[in-house]
C-alpha cells in the first residue's frame, strides 16, 4: 500500500496569515459521530452548528493541557503539587484564547465569572490530577511526544488526521499510545467508542512507522482506572478497511446531502434535538460539502 504520512505540530493559529487550505480528512471524533448518527456528523462537520460545552468538557481540556505542560518540565519536577500549580495559569491562557468558556461561570444575566464557582471547579480538576498520579509516576517516563498532531493519507485516498495525547517509545522500539479520559471508566458503549479512537491512532502510527503499537492505554481519571489493549496487525488491517468504508459513506452522503438520523440512547446528550427530525425538528438547508476540512477536531473533542 502506497501510503503517505506526516507528523506535524499543531497548526499556527496566528491572525497575520490566512489559514492554509487542507484536504478534507477523517478524524476519530468525526468518524465516531458518523457511526453513531450521520445527521450528527452533518450538524458538526458540515453545518458546524454551535455547541455549548459543559464545565466537565472544559475541565477535561484544562487537565489535558496541564499534563502536557507537566511533561515539558524536567523529570524531577513532575510532582503533584507542581501540576496543581499549573492549573490557574493554564486556565488563564485557555480562557483568554476562548473567553466564551468563562460564561459557564457567569452570574445569570451578567458577564463576569463567579469566583467561588471557578475555585470549586479548579479544585475538582486537582482531584483528577491526584488520580493521575495514583496511576503512574511521570518522573519515570520520557514520552516521545505529547499532543502529537498526526496525519496520513492511505493508498485508498482517505486522509486520517488527529491528535494523540501521548506517545511513549521503549528502548526496544515498542510503542505505547496513551489517552487521558477525564470521565469515569465507561460502560460497554463508551468503551467501544474509546477503543475506536485508540485503534484509529494505532492505524495512523502503524502506517506512519511500520510498527504496530504494542499497547493502547486509556487512563480514566475520575475513578482512577486504566484500560490497556494490545492490537495486532490483522486487526488493524480490518479496522483500516472500516475507516475507508466510513469515509466512502460520508462522501456519498456529502454528495447527496442525505445524512440520516439514527436514534439511540446517546440522543439524550445531543445539543441538536431542535434541528433533528426524530424530535420534531428541521435541519438547516444543506449548504453543500464543506471545504477545506470537515474532519477538524477541537480541543473539546480530544478532552472527553
């Protein structure tokens, strides 16, 4: 298979230059959306309907950012108190970049954040960091990369794109893919969704480096549990075909505009019921297939 691949840093978000146009791609979050409900994929990737994040989602983004900064420190400084010291300045940076997030803590009818609410929320983030330190000692680890942006085009033409929380490489060359989850360890549906994401990353790294990752590790910080999975090459070949089939289905739907709803228990958490026919709503007029990139993930996508 004649794959091409790149590993890059996150794109520059400065305002001086126009953003580069990129080919449409499939990310783990958007692939999972389409599997769950094609209409949800349309609402997020095509219509780009706004969604109001929850405090838990923003807290997940914050904890991910703190852990990234923690591993940038010398190994001896990677201690729980130091991680907690990073919370407030990291939140200051994130809220400056996304000021609408501060509205989650605003008084009703006002635009200022409620300090006691923010303080309590930061305390809840500290508990997640404590759980992380119960699971592993970061002083003993030297990751090859954190928040690694990866992109690959398979021989079939489907382009895969995503961000990996952490990549560890042993002296023997064995690769471990690590993903932090700030929610509780999931039930069956949630676990399948999480493993889908990890297998997506495993395919990208395998095609990029020619090595099947030795371990896919999910770290659930709410209840301090880890889930480890060992894929094999035959499994990744099958999963790659699954991704190719999903992308072809997306392209067909994109051409026709026929993104059908798929009702399930997960609808209870959907922000778009007002536009969904399953709930008496009407979707917006179909704007056509998006360009340049319907596969982009946000920080909130990666911090579940």
